[in-house]
C-alpha cells in the first residue's frame, strides 16, 4: 500500500519485458491493501539477457515473490532451487516464492484457466476440447484439462511438430495421456469441429484485428463453447458471439492465476472480488 510504505514493507513484483502494460500491479496491490498486508507489488522491467542478474537481485534484496511474464517464463527455471509438479509438465513458471533465498517456481496459469472455465462449464471431464496453439500457454491449459479428466484434447498448431512435442513430453511424464491428446494440423480443424464442444485459443492470433483467422470461424456452431485467453474481445470471440456461442475472454484466467500467486506468497485467502473489481477498472 503506497501511502504507508515503511521499514517493514515487503516487496513483490512482476518481471518481464516489456512489463509496463501489466495489469497485475493494480490488482495485487489492491489485495494487499484490502487485507492490510504491509507489502507492495511493483513492475520490474528485465531485459532479455539480464534475467540471471535479476534473480540474484531477488535473493539479495529479499524480494518475497514475483510473477514472471514474457520472455522469461521458461528461462527462469534455470535459476530457481525447486520446481513444483505442474512446472515439470508446463516447462514454464509464472510465480516465484522466495523463502530466505530459496526460490520455488510455480505455474498458476493452469489453475487460473480451470477456475475460469468452471464458471462456464460444469463438468470438464464430460467435454472434448480443441486447443489452438502448442506454446507455453497451451501447455498450461492442457495440463489443467488433463488434471480435470478431459475426455479428448485435440491440439492444433501451425507447426504440427510442436504439438507432437508437447504430447510426447506429457506422455513421458504420464503414459495415460497418450490416448487423450491428439495433434492436428490447422487445416484439419474443419474435420474435427463436430467432435469437440469447447474451443480454446492459446495463440497470440487475434491480438491484432488484421491477424489471419486460424481456421474458418464461420464453421463454429452455436453449441460450441469458445474461449480466448487473450484479454480483449478478439475476432474469434466476436464471431462466436454472433453465432450465439457461450464465450469467455482471458480476463478470468488472468484474475485467478494472480489470485493463486497471491495465495502462494501470503498463505491467505485472496480477496478475489476486490482483485476483480480493480482489474476491470
Ligand atoms: P505462449 O507462451 O504465449 O504460448 P509461444 O510459446 O511463443 O507463446 O507460443 C505461441 C503459439 O502461437 C504457438 O502455438 C504458435 O504457433 P507455432 O508453434 O507454429 O509458432 C502460435 N502462433 C503465433 N503466431 C501465429 C500465427 N500467425 N499463426 C498461427 N499460429 C501462430
């Protein structure tokens, strides 16, 4: 809380590059404020190549915890003392907790995605999914869905090799997933659309309005649920709304991943409503 910083104030933050558009400082500070925790959450702009020094800084300056964003989510794993179970699958971390210089890496994106998803889908295990993308965000989404017992997950990616790599990495850690995960090319999507009931975009396609569609969005049916983890209303979401689908943007995932980070750091129940209010401001 900025108007009461004193000698005991603890420091948290987010490291990324660029970081100035991050919404996390606003809602994390609101949460500290609401619970009267003497802490601040600040943005740290860390250039590529400077991450090792930044992590030394976290330890040396006794920064209690950080979120990690692009482009450091994978590389950060080189510098921590311990990685939690989900990070082994996802291969990337978005949350670091510092316990007297001992750094533990977590990934709260999967939790955030699933908690958001549960607001619009009752029983995840009864659903079949089409995931667009096979990067870091896709891995978090797929990890979350597997944990919830999703029946089938098609992973469509521009480069099919990356989808295959995701599946072989996950299969190495857990053999059961081999029958659930199916890699497909983007041009094969029309053939499997009827076999899925939820479509999730994890790629950056749609950030810019002029981005080319990943497939012909006119093929989406009214009974598809369509989710885009991008925060704004993308062409995919707009089209799905027009068709009459149930939709969700990336805001719930952003909110709940942050709430989970807050819980990991403070071991307190996050004031989710307060965080949401401030995120939407
Ligand atoms: P993130 O951590 O956000 O997932 P990433 O690991 O760089 O970021 O992954 C980006 C994803 O968006 C990938 O699935 C990428 O496809 P490729 O693996 O084929 O590169 C996808 N992507 C990005 N731009 C794209 C585009 N113009 N068309 C199709 N897919 C795109």
